[in-house]
């Protein structure tokens, strides 16, 4: 039987475009460098022209990029790379320098057993604080935090003051500094922690892991204590065992609150029926007093600065 000789009917414009692409590739500096690095010839480039064109197009998206915030790649922070193994062209997705820098800047977060910080505080450091126009009260607090960080000790601070005074902001920076020193840190936003624990009522392992992380962290920061939905259960079965264990184990615990210790005691003075009960509230507050010194942060609302 006579063999049919069928040739694809490719439009002239398409052929001309293909030739133009190949010509561009064979004269492109990146392709010339690729040929030299992997010892491939022009025919290799021709056979994989579409992949090399895609590679150059992807790299072009990165030109002039100033950081991940303006990344134009489909996968943020990843760029297409080409290599040759045993004569085969291999496509790989690799991390760009900005993603690598970002991951390095956030590597300390692996030392957080619990992290309820706002993501905007993940890179916050004490060195970032502008202190030129701060009050004596604030400078005294910063000095204490820096001294404590240089030589951590058991007793920390119960930091209280009006909303927006900078309590959480400062202790977020402290938490990051500790994590950078390889301390295991638990940054607990108490209202979030209590809500999370309630969701674990039907998951005893989850509840146990949550409590153990708070108990055993090298340093625990209890942010916004007293702002949670207070019940006898959250006080006696959840928070008290954590504070008591850490007190007996001499593990450092920091606190932030909008309440003084006296008003905090009043808030926690409830029994299982929702009535006033000072005994357990006093027992609870005594654990806080034994673990920390009260410090009032005064001044203007720093959220407006």
C-alpha cells in the first residue's frame, strides 16, 4: 500500500511567528547563558521553544519587582526555573529572593507554641520603637523590658492601662525577641483562647494540647486578660490551672489588661450560678500577683500615632 505523505496545514502567519520566536530565543542573553551552562545546542532550544518562551515571559514579570507586595507571578513568590538533567529539560518552581527573605524574617515564629498576635506584628522588634518623644513612664517600661530580656527571670509584669496605650504592641515585640533567642513562647489573647477552648469540649486531645502549650511554654504572654467572657469554668478549670502550674514551676508569665488588679478581681468574683464569690477570685488573682508586678502604662492612645 502506498504510504500517505500528509503534511500539517500550518498557516503562514503561525510559521512566521514561530520562526520569529526561535530567532529571538537564539539571540537572547539568558538563552545564550543557558546554552553555555548546560552545554546544549541551537536545536535543543528549537525543540523546546515554547517552554523557553514561557520561561522568559515568567522572568519578565519579576523585572523591577520591589518585593512580595507587588508580585505578579501566579504563585506569589515563586518563579519558573529551567535546568537540564541527562539531556532532558526540567521545569522547576523556585522561591524568589523576596520570598526567601520573608521566610527568614518569619522563621522565629516556629518557636511560638501559641500565636494569637496580629500578623502586622510578626516582624516587630524593640529596636523599631521610636522613643524620642515618649514619656518617662514609657521609657521606664521599655528599660525594664530590655533589662528583663537581657536576663529573663521568673517575675514579669502585669501591664495595665487604657485601650490603645501600647500594651499589646510592646509585648508582641518582646515575644518576637524571645522567639529569636530560641525561647518557646505562647502569645495568648485570652478572649480568643477561651473561645477556642470552648470549641474543644468534644475534643479532649485538642483541649489538652491547648492547655499544655500554655502551661509549658518558656514564656507565656496573656494578652487582654479580663476581656474574655468570664465564667466559673473559664476561671477555675481553664485559666487557674495554667497560672498555678506556671507559678509552681517558676515559668515567666506576662499580662496585659485594661483593668487594675482590684477591678479584675471584681470581674472574676462569680460562682457557677453567676453570683458573686470572692474566694476563688482572690485565689486566682493571687496567682497573677505572685507571678508579676503591676505597672500602669499611661499616656495618649498610641493607635493614633
